[in-house]
């Protein structure tokens, strides 16, 4: 009898412990889910607040954590930093609260800072946004100085620069790599001409142009993206120059778990989901065209998942949300900071570059906008994009260069 009671007592005690342990784990899980949208660095009492809003959970943004840690450590006790992960539901709300549509750094509530006389918006990655880590640190340092008042300027530096022509360019993020390299070479050859660029998704840029924004130069990828604009913005064929070509590729999650060998294998029963761009984009149009010419479109169209933006497709594969995707080939080679060279994307396996005969050509176009008041300088840059040095830059970033090469225009 005593043994039975003892056993019952032990059983009851174990049950209570197990229940308490389960509740503790549940509380920990809930607390973690509530907190994972944000990371904190530095002293919350610091007077300078740095906010970094990026989709950390999507991968490929480890550099954001590295930058924030370095900056906070550079100003001990004076900078408090938050990383807000908008791959989470709460993070998206915080992004919308700040009226942002892409990753950004905000310094004491300010999105734009003046660094070395230049207004800089620290958005997207340094490569795509056109800024550097050192510029971000300088902007934070200036705010620390302004708030804490420990350092004063020794004197005003008088600007004695020659009058320069500043060209504004719209550049799709997929062409950012070669554009940055070509811009540097061009400005070296032509010190009186500077370029300021807005680097965005190709569809976002097209909408801005449709709404009436007027850069001097518009660079775009594919024919469909400019057909609507030609009539609406009065763009003529003489304003358009093809400067390179892009190919499309079939990619799968790292290791190729479904063992695909060609684009035709997408029709296999084992393939359940395929990431594809929408048909109103050149990527989506040419993807469907290739599958139709192979005679497999009817077999695969029920498996297709359409991405809102082509840039999402690579991420879908990296996270194994789809079994395969068709992307612009150059988008597989990336860099997160200006000066870095192209590196093949992580967590992705390239199955094949799709044969060019299966789809229409996909040119990279450089357009001198008819509304530009600096058309001659804009044409000079476009012509430079056809030089051997510029074409080699396209080649390095996995675009197909055009040949023969042009000779660089002489600078003034």
C-alpha cells in the first residue's frame, strides 16, 4: 500500500513539474516571438538614435548587424541603435509607420544626411543605394557632434570647384553593379560631369516615369518596360541605345534536391512549384515564351507562383519556398557594398542558362530622356557605355557585352 501511494505521489509530482516546464517553455516562446522583430545595441539613454530597418529574416543582410555594431562601438554611450526586422509582421508595421518602402538607416528620425557636402539617403544596400559604410559613420559622427557639442568646426572650407554638369539617372537594381563601375570610369574621363542615380526596382522606376518624373538618363532591362513609356513620355527610337544584353537562368535550392538538368524537367511530376515573374515584365514574358517553345507550358502553368517583383524570385529559392525559379542571370551575382566584386548568390544552385533561341532578346537600354536639358552630356555617358572598358564591366557582372567596342569620347 505504501509503495502504491509513493508511486502515485511521484507520478503526481512529475506531472506537476512537466506542466510547469511546459508553461515556462510556452512563455519563453511567446516572449521570443514578440521580441524577435527588433534587436537593440548600445545605451538606451544615448541622445543619438540609429534605426536600421531591413528584412533580416530573409537572409543576406548580415552586413546590417555588422555595421550597427561597429558604429555603436565607435561612439560608446552616445549612440543607441535598433535593428527592426521587417520580414516579421511587427517589423512591417514599423516600416509603414516610417513611410518606408525599402531598407533604410534613420539617424535621430532623419532619413537624409549631408556628408562631405552631398545629401545622402542611406537606403537599400551600399551598392544599390550608392553610399558607403564610412559615409554612414560620418553622418552619425556629425549628429553626435551636433547633439553633444563636444567638437566645433575649426573653420569654414570655401568651395572653389569648377561648375559641373550633374546628370540624374534612373537605374534598375539589376544593372547597379556594372553601372557603378562604368560611372566611376566615365567621371574619371569627364571630371566636369557627375552622375546622381536613383536605383530601384525596374517596375518602380517605370511607375515614377509614368507619373511624370524626369531624369536625364533612364536605364532599363527589357523591351516591354519601355513600350508603354515611349508614347506617354514622347520617347523616340533615336533616344534609345542598346548597351548590353541579359540572359535568363533556371535556378534551384542549393544542392539541387530535385536533380533537375534542363528547363524541360520543370514538367516532371516531382516539381510542384515554380517561381516566375509576371508576364508584363520582360523576364516573365520571355520565361513563358521559352516554356511554350519547348512545348511544356501547358504542363507547368498550374505549378507557377508569380512574384510581384522579379527580385523576389532568388529569395524564394534560397528559402526553398519553390522547387525552382527562372531569373535574370546577372541577378545571381551580387555585391553588398560599393567596390566589392560580383559573387555568386548563396543557397542557390544554377541548373542552366536558358538557350537564347528559346526567347526574344533582352537588351539593356540606355535612354536619353527627351525632357533633359543636359542631353549632350547624357548622350556622352550613353556612348561611353559602349566603350571596351564599359563593355568589360558588363561582362564581369554576367551581362552579354555588345561588339565591336566604341572608342571613349574625349573629356573636355
